[in-house]
C-alpha cells in the first residue's frame, strides 16, 4: 500500500471559469501590473505569482507592450504561448536541442528516406527497391507525421509509412544529437510525468490559461494537463455553444466555477462574469472584394487622424497571399511592415542564383529565354571575365540579346539536352559583316565563359561539348578565346559565384525596406554550411558535381528563408489573420476579404489519411475549420468598441464566408447595410491622389494637389494640335504650279518623292524660278509638281503660349 501511494501519479489540478469575450479581464491585468512592480505572496493575503499562457504570439506581444508602456519591469518568463512554453520546458528537462525543420534538415531527411526506401522500409508506398523515391513522398510523410504528432496520434497510427518514418527520425535525432520538433511535445509530457517539478514552475503559484480556440491540438492539451500535476492551472474560456465552436477550448469536461468563493486561493479575488461586452459592430457592403484594401486603409487613416492614441487591427483571412499589397498600403500611411519570413528565391539575387545553377538542366537547358534573361539581368555576375582578347580589343565577353534571338530563330536552336553543343556550333560559324562578326564573337565568348564557369554543374554531354577545341575558335578573328580556370566542385562554384557579387555597391542601392542582398548571401551560406555539417555528422555522402549537386542546391535555396520587415514593436495598425488576432484588442477592428474563397474553411487534404482513419481517430473533423472561424469571429466582434465588416456579398463571384453569412442573417436580415462607394473619399497612395486630382479636373474643379508645372497639363494635347496643323498645311498651287510665297511658316513636312518628281507639261521646271523656297503642290489639273528641298522648316507660332514655349517660341534669345 505504501509503495503504491509513493509511486502514484499526482492528480490533475485544473479549474475553469467563463469570461467575457474581448479584452483580457481587468482583474488579471491589474494583477500582472502589480506582479511586475514587485513580488507577490499568497501568505500575506495577496494573490500568487502567476504564469499566463496566451493563445497567440500577437496577444502576448500586445500585453507585454501595454505593461512596458506603464513603466514596469516585466518578467517575460511569466508570459508564454504554448510553443514558447515548450521551448522553456525543453531546457528545464535537459532535452537535446530542438532541430530546425526545413532547409538543410529536409534534405538530410529525404536522403535518409530514400536509402530506407531502397531497403523496402515503405513497402506500401515504394514496393520495389529500384523504384524512384521523390521528394514529394518525403514531404507528404513529413506533413502527415507533423499533424499526427500534434494530435498525439502518431504512436497509434497503423497506416503506411509512419512507423518507418519515426524510426528514421529517431536515428537522425541520435546522430545529430537533437530533438525533432514533432517529438518535443511527447518528450516534454513524458519528462513532466516521470520527473520532478521543472525549473520554470519552481516559484510559480499557478498558471492561468487564456481562451483558446476549440481546435487546439491535443498535444497542447496533454502538455498543459501534465503541467497541472506540478502546478495548478486555471482556465479562462469564452461562453457559448460547444457544438458551433462559440465556446472556448476546455482542458477537462467539467462545469466552470460560478462564484468567487470557489476560486483557488492563488487566483486574484473577483466575481466570475461572462456577460457580453459592449461593442458596436457594423456591416458595409462592397461591390467587389477587391475594394476591401482601399476601404480598409481609408477607414484606418480616418481613425489615425482623429486620434493619436487609437489602435487599429485589420483582419485578412488571406493575409499570406495579400501581404505585399498590405505592405505597400501601410507604407503609404507611414506604418512599418510586420517582420515576416520570406523565401530566399523571392529576392532577385536568390532567384538568379538558382536560375544560374539550373541553366544547364531541365527541358529549358540553355534555352533562348534563359540566356536572354541571364544576359539582361544585373543582379549577379554569371562569369569571371578572362584576360583581354588575343588580337581584337573590341571583342569582350558580353552577350547581344538581339543576336541571340536572331541565331535561335534562324538556326532553330531549342533548349533542352544537347542545346549547349548546338549553340557552340552555331556561334563558331563565321559571318560576312565585320560589325556582325564583332557582335557574334563577343556573344560566343560570353557563352563559352558562362558554360566554363558552370563546368562542375554540367552534365557529361555538355562537358564533352565544351572540351572540343574548335568551339573555342573565334568566329570572326579565328583566335583561340581564352577562358578562366573553372572550379572543381559545386561547393567551390557557389563560393566563387558569391564572391563575384559586389555587396558594397548593391547595398548602397537598398532602400532599407526590403530584404538586403547581404541577408540573402548570409542565408545561402548559412544553410549550405549547416547542410554540409549535418551530412558530415551522420556520414551521409555529399554530391560534388553534376545534376545531383544542382538538385540538392535547388531544394536548399527553395526552402531557405530570410526575415523581411521592420521592427518587432507593436504598431498602431496591425494586419493579422483571424487566428493570429485571437486575444488581441484595439479601438477599431476592420474585417476584410471575407469571401468564401479568401476565408478558406475547407478541411485540409492529407496524404495517406482517408475517411476511415479520420473518423476512427477523430481527426480533421469536417466542421473543424468552421468552428474555429466562428470562435475567432465572436472574439473579433468584441475586441474593439467599433468593429466594421467589409462584406463583398454584392459581388456574385465572391459570396461571403459561412460565419459572415450567419452573423448577417442574425443581425441584418433585411440587408439594410450601407453600400460603400468604391471610390476612396480620402486618397492614401500616390496613385489614389493622382486619380482623385484627375477626377476633379475633369469636373472643372481645382485639384487637391496643384501640379508642379501647371503648363504640363496641355502636353497630352500637343500631338493632336500638331496633327491638326499638318492637316491644314497648304497643298493647292498658284497659276505657276507651285505654292505661293509666304507659305514657309505653315510648312511642317514634304513628300520625299516630290524631290524627284517629273515636272508636269505646261509648268516650268523648279530651276527656272528665281524664288525660294519653291514647294510643289496640286495644279488645277490634279497633277503634283516637284519640290526643291525647303528644309529647315520654321513653322509659325500656334498662338498658344504654353504650347509654343515648348517648341522653340519662348521669349529670349532667338535662334
């Protein structure tokens, strides 16, 4: 009996209460403020030292900003999300460091899976030893394992691949001396259930978990429950219907506390209150969902101008795809963009680095489009220019894009395998013109230098073509074109190519807002070095040259990411997704892009996970995304004194998402909402200002911003005025067959054929006349008489001072 009592598992210490939607309860904010000012002690009658778990990183950052603004020294170890809490517990439990997913690790994982697939470790997915194991299979298994781990179902999964996949992950963890992110939650739970109290909770009296959505992963629930065995947990949840998703997530299916006397002693004394908060939610109808951006920015601008303290939250369910537009719009308001992770390939330097490595591979290898683009770009140097030409100084290794086009079309050179040989053979043929010869040999030398610099990345066929001596003979001079010494491996090529970039010069051109070229170079070198270090630790063979190296580098650069954006400080205007906005508050909340296509509420598809497995393990419930969306919407409607929904229901192509339709049916059944004018009443961007000024000018009203040069308004009419004067040019001759004297100020052009025209019968030739200029015209018989060249023309002024001043009639010194 005594032994059983000593080895029994500590009980769960979980309580809950319902709180109003919207802002964090005032009693909790007051406690956090007092807690930041000094230590608290339950024995002296005060509340205990409390650790708060937030639903999102944005809500945590907002609370920290509010506490910092009050002039307090905040202990950030008492403010966590579940993810950040896991990181602290990993250190407390002495677990190996957490490995970084993506980039180098994905390549290591794929190679390990490929080797195991050759040993038939995945018989249902790859039933033959010599069957190709693509990266898509590794990515599908990794995605499935990540999801199953978040739902604590990876161990009980009996479907294809996961058992062998987990075995591979454990082996990589051992060889790399780390912990895979998918394994962190289960390892922490095991450590909490078998070990002593973690260091993070030693001086904590209790944990308050703020409202979380109903779709909270099971692994997070198990982690908080495991913590409750060491430290009591009090959960705050929103009230409402469980089935519809209005109610917040509950750790245990128990009745919430209703009276203050039932609250734990360490919780600040208060009366539980779940009454609805006062807020004003309005709905504005849009003709097109596209108008959401201008409407939201206009509303935010009005609020910022009316108050210097108000904060605005713009909610966009499709933020990931719309982020560039929001960044430009916020920049016009003077608001810095929120830092975000973007792929290296999104920067021009990263894009051209990957394009250069893939120039010799694929169906478009050495295609006209690839070579033209490479010759015209200025982001990266494709070659190290060799010494001067042996005999002709005018020949330099520079490509002529027009010549490339002519040769490709004339000789029918297509991209693909063997294209380099066809290009070199075409370039080596001599030309007839010296001018074309210089252009062609310069382009030939450029192509040779590019192919020579890519020698370690070329296929065997292309390397053999490059070694043929006759292709190095200049097509015009006949001299052997010199080439630099090529690198011997793909890694050496990468370092040499990065070394050709003049970072000092390109950094001077950066505006400080986007990603810098230096950050791209650092990310590429960092991830490539990490990949080689991992491969060395586990004894994995590394590709040195050829297509294998290019395939590895392409995957690496596509998965590498860099941070883009400004400061991490909380801005007055934030653009968030509905899930990220949970727990956040502001003075104005604007919901945009609310169509069913933008707010995608479909259940995600996952490889190897069928309907039978989903129902048996209760995974990916069909109503899961809709329940979470309803919960997020209920919070957003109470997150600010004023909430505006920009509803695109007037556009038949963009019906509103299900939660928006449900809310509109209950609150505006007759569709009496105001229809928002698509034209912004208060322009924000320079384009909006120009459009507004143009509309005012068309309506004969003064513009908001007068033009820098008012005379430029008539520039668009110059062409019409000139064509009108040309049509009025004299053409009928006098009795002698020629235009009369005094027509010179009205002449603008002549027919070139009139200079060689024969003189009609009955008209004296031009040389017999004593006056000049002598301009031919149409005689009474309809014949055209010849002309003596009257240029230069000196047309008379049109009478419009603005137009004449632009055409040589301005006052001052005469010509």
